[in-house]
C-alpha cells in the first residue's frame, strides 16, 4: 500500500492545481416545471411572433400568491392560471379572440362559477401587475387617432394603465397626473409595493420617467432620470449608461443600475494584454426629493479558461438587473453559457447574499420573461419553438430571515 503513496500524492496535487486554476461554479438551484401552454388562439393558449418572427408586442408574466397572470400582446388578453396550469380567469378583446369555451362569461346569469371571462376592448395589451388587494393593472395602448405628441419630451403619449377590481370590473385608468390623466409615454414596467403604491416606469429617450402613485391612483411624485444628472464615480472618466429602474418593495425608493465603461490599462504581466471592461453600480434614489442617497457596486463576473488558469483567456459576463425582493434584496442574472446563467442576490449594504446557477437552455429557449414576486420567488416564462413553459425557482428560500 505504501508504495502507491507518492503516485497518489502527485495525482491529488495535479487535481488541486487544476481545480485552483479553474473557476468554481455556483451551486445549482433546482428549477420546477409548473405547466406548459400550447400556441394558438384558444383561451388557454398563447400567440407569439406574429410578424415573420419579429417581436413587436409584449408577452409578460406576473406571479402573486401562487397565481400566474400572463399578458399576451398578440392575443390582446390576460390569462390567469393556478400553479397547476388551470385557467381561472380571462380578460380579452372579443374582436380578436374566439368566445371562451372553458370559462363562464360574466353575462351568463344562469350559472355560478369562480372561473370567469371578462370582455374589454383592448387595443394593445402590454405590462401587467396585481396589487395586494387583488386589483389587476394592465397596460393598454390608445388608438392612433387619440394619441398625442409631446413636443418637450419628443415622444408619443399613447399608453394608459387600466385598473380592474377583483370582480373583473374596470375601475378607471391611470395617466400622467393620476386617474384619467394625460396619456403616458412608452411603459417599461408596472410595479406595486407592499403599502399598495403603484409605480410606472416609462421611457422618453434619453430620459426615464417614473410615475409614483398611491393606492387610490393619486400621483405622489414624478421622477425624471435624465443624463445630465446621472451619477459618475469620482475616480472614473466615463459615460454612464442607465440599464434598468425598479422600486423597493417596502420603501419609497428607486434602485437604478448604471453601467460604466472602464478604460483599458496595461496589466502587470507585460504580455500586451489589457484590463478594463465594464463596472456597474446600483444607486438608490429617494423619491421625496429626487436625490441619490447611496449605491452598491455590482461584483464583476470574470472567469478564466479552466485549463490554463491565470494564463488563460479572461471572459467577463455582464449582470442583468432583474428586480428587487423584500429586505432590500437585489436580483441580478449573468448568462455564462448557452446552458447556464448565474443568479446573484445582492443586499443593499453591498453583501453578496447568494450565488446560484440556473439552468436555462438558450439553444432551446427563443424568448423569456422573468418575474420576481412580492415574496422573492423568481418565475419564468420560457418559450421554445414547440410550446411555452412556466417555471419557477424558489429563490425566496435563499434569503428568508436574512438582512
């Protein structure tokens, strides 16, 4: 037995050396397949790529309390499913959809059912959200004949947020000033907070304009995020690029991710290679006065070739800001290959709470929409050429009770 010891030591040493040269992959987080949707026009089916493969209408996912709402821009409808894939409600434009077969129409007074279909003359369904009291918020686009051009912003004002109560009745719509206000610019997302506030993030390039409403639809604050007030790190000569804006789940605060190009500088190796790349920061902005009150640096996801180690080629994978979860948690995703992505959960104090590997096969997935629930569950709508899969990752278990 002893004569084999030197060989064993050499083998272990080589294994340790190779292991130390490569990059350690974050532990995998299991993906749960919940249900699958077929392509088509029926009430429990979905439509995509209606114009020769180009995506010019939104398909979005929203999850709260285990119920999944899917907005289909091409179908001009919003479907609500249980986590088992049972369709329980539908909001649809009757001019673009066949009459529902699975659901009862609200006009059928002879039947009693908790699964109902609601007609509404949508023009172009977009972003969706659901408030804590169950009100459904749906982005719609107004007809061209009533849209307005804003000379100051240089954009068309043609979006509204339509609100429905828990019985499926339209309450009102939100515009710039609140209930019944001037039409909005292009809507990037609609969010609701723990205290019932409604946050609508819009784009009027080069500005991002956020409209923050109270639960009753009163405009609390309009926040203009323009290039002339983008924060620039004191030690950098660089131009910031705004990537995404999300509200905090509990505080009246916005999180804004900026990306900065870092100029290349010679490295100490003297082999002519250059460092540099992109640095990112997430700033938070107090909506009461529009000032930046802090920031956190986003860690860089840089990996080298696992065989060559420090002599190998360096690759940097950028993080995409996905949104926020309770407790000032920030979710970021970095695609590292066609099969895997790294999820980074970052706390606003700068601490990395968790890193996990998510399996998303981009050779198969041709469209995706990801959503973080009010409890911190990451859900996904993954469209392939054959069908659309609704999945989730139980990310809420990664930071429960952690600050």
